[in-house]
C-alpha cells in the first residue's frame, strides 16, 4: 500500500514553455502532498506543501508564480513550472502523507527530471 | 531553527563489518526522527522512525536527546545495503520534514 505515482519521469522542454508534473496517491487519500527539488549530489529541498482544497504553502525563496501548485482532489497534486528556464532544470520529487497513515510518514514518488534547453 | 546534519557524504565499509551513519539534529521542540533510504534507481522510502523503536533490515537507530543524535547502525553490513541514506526531522504538529544532505553507503564485497 501507500503508492505514489509521479508523471512524467523525465521531460525535456524549450526555454519559455510550461511543464506540468502530476503526483498521484494510488491507494490512499492524501490530504497533504509535498514538492521537493533536488540538485545533483544535494539533499531534498522542500519547495511547497500542498493541501487539498486550499492554497499551497511555499517555502521561503520559492516563487509561487513560477511554481504553480494545484491540489484539487485527495489523490492528485500538480506542479506547473511556468515559463521554464535552464536554471529550473532539476529533479523534482513529490511525496504524500495521508490522514490514516502514521503521522509524519511521507511516501515518495519516483521523481521527475526536468531539463530545460 | 531546525537543522539536520549528516557529516559524512560518503561511507565505505566491508561486507560483514559494522556500519554507523551519523545524524545530528537541532530543534527546540520535541523531534520526530526518521531514516529514509534510496536504493539505486529506486524512489526514496522510509527505513525506520524513532518512535517505532524497531529494527528494519538489521538497522536500528536510537534517539539520543542529550547528544541530539539519531545515528543509524547495523552490526554486519551487507552488499544490498549500499544506498543513499537520509536522516529527516519532523516537527511536532507540522507536516513537513527537514532532510539532511544524505550519506552514500557503499558496502565492499
């Protein structure tokens, strides 16, 4: 149980285009999902916390107009990188925490590698 | 402020040798500590958490509030233990986790 699916696994796009990444909890309802960014050989950096039915909470330094998060249902959160630029190239990882699971345990997606040309 | 420190980026041990991955944290409240593991080409997954006080795949970790540490230990390392290990801190009443920078463990056959 507690499977999180993230799609796509890899995306290459041109500078200036927008990219949407989906994060789905397949076998449980996730009231809270998280979006992380991971640079090569570095740790996961929390970008934002996505709560179902409400606005996402962004970490300091993360542009909310650049990284749009929508958590419209209990099983789906999306991250849209708007007007992507080469410096947005990174590995983006989502995770989910459900109300019935042990407190603070997060279940992770496999990640999305974004390359902006 | 919350902080998780994993002083070793890389750690190599021989198969059968004991292994200890260090984790220190800084947090003024009551912490909840986790170890997550990422095997090659796999997603990050929970290995163990301090409140469970259990042994998973032979690994144990004890929360030492006096030393603010949560070191991960295994008495006899196996080749399949080679992976990236992240220590994470959860705050009471909050949802998010703070991750350390990770330690890449290599078990030499």
